[in-house]
C-alpha cells in the first residue's frame, strides 16, 4: 500500500484525465441538442477523429518528412487540426442525413457509430510509431527541494507543493482547454445572440423561423461545432492521453457523455460536474489498489456503466431538455 497522499493525488489526476473526453463529448451533445438535433453518433465521431489524428501524427513522424513538419508543435498541431476537421465533417454528415434527407436522427447517429468502428478497424495498421504526444505543461516538475516548478520565463518561476502542483499544472493543453470551453460555451449559450438563436431553434423552430432565424443553417452550424467538440475528445485520447490508437478505444465514452449531458440538464457547468463524477468512477478501476483495497476488478470496471444506467433511470423524465430535440423541422 502506497502513502495515502500519493494515492489521493493519483486518484484526482486520473479522475481529471478520464473526465476530459467525457466533457468534450457532453459539450458536443449540448451543441447539437440545443439546436434540436439528437446526436448519438458522438462515440463514432470521437473514434474517427482519434484515428485520423493519430495516423496523421504517424505519417508526419516517418523518416523522410522534413524536420520543420516533424517539429513537435507543427506535427501535433497538424494532427490536432485533422482530428478537428474529421469530427466537423462527421457532424456535417449527421446534419446532411437528419436534416436534408430527414433520416431518423437515432438511425443517423447509429450509422455514424458503425461507420467509424468499421473504417478505423479496417484501415488501422498495428505497430505504428510516432515521435511523441502532447507534452504536459511542466516539463521538469522536480527541483532540488522536491516542489513543482512552474517556469514562465527565466526570471519568473513559481514553486508549489508537489501534490498541489501535480494536480494543477501537470496536465496537457487539451485538459485545460476542456475546462476553458465549459465556461466559454456556457457564456455563449446564455449571453450571446448565437446562443439565443440556438436555444430558440431547439425549443420552437417554427417560432424561430417566423422571427427570421434560418433554422437549418443554425442546425448545420451547431452540428459542425458539435462534431469538432467530439473531435477534440478523440484527439485527447490519441494525441494526449495514451499517444497511440486501439480499435474501439472510445469504449462507449460517447454514450457516457450523453448521460452526463442529461445529468447536467443540457448546461455546460452541469456537464462538467457530471464528467468529473464519471471520471472518478472510471479512475477507481485503477486506483483502488493504491489504497490497499482488494476488490474484484471486473466489478470496479462496471462502475462507470452502472452509473450511466442509474443516471439515465433517475434523471430522464425529471429534467427538461430542449422541447424540439429530435423533431425534423420542415420549412414552409
């Protein structure tokens, strides 16, 4: 059994790490459902974006590629951009199927999930290598006194106790971006013209159309952004968290993100709280042994999914989502 403080820090860091893709996925669901379109294809969008981002990183890591492209910021920036565009493209595919061709939105999302699972499984090549993943904020967290050093410039250094420093600063860029996006999306959704129009379309598209809002254009735009949020979730998995790709590696995180969205009442701040709760449940899979607790790992691995069922059973029907979500709107 390790020291209690070390185990607690490890559990908190694992909770945050597991919550990041769920947070991005929940934001993806909020963008789509707030505009009146159900998106259960988030898991597929995450998986496809994780694959394309990783394979781009692999391609740019090969011998013969110019050193300027292989440089960390450039290579990873391009890989991240590819993942974002992949997610956005799949969001537009969902929009095209469900809005233009009026395919049932549940069926459209299912098609995207199956398509992503099949394509990534078929085209993935094993034993691929990259030159690295997104680094954490702190490159060298130890100094001689054992504290965490945050160096902003040669003459500007800050030192934090090791435990606090590891929790606050020993993270990658996408982890911080997920927290920032929660506040940005929350502000935009409830304090901007775009947010008002999005919520109007999701609640009453006919009334929004009467007021001059282009309902379909708003939905297309939001589904593109929704796909990009799912793309960030996928990029986190392969470009930040593990640095590699595995078939089906999302393991249902997109569906957990939908449960978190409902848990948070279709609000970004609530989604973040739910993501941290689910992240904690997922962290227990690996961290219970650090506390010296012997528990069947199969049962612990079931916790996130059991929690998903409990959330859906307890909150569906008690929370009020966008009134027009899932309804196909036909302009006159």
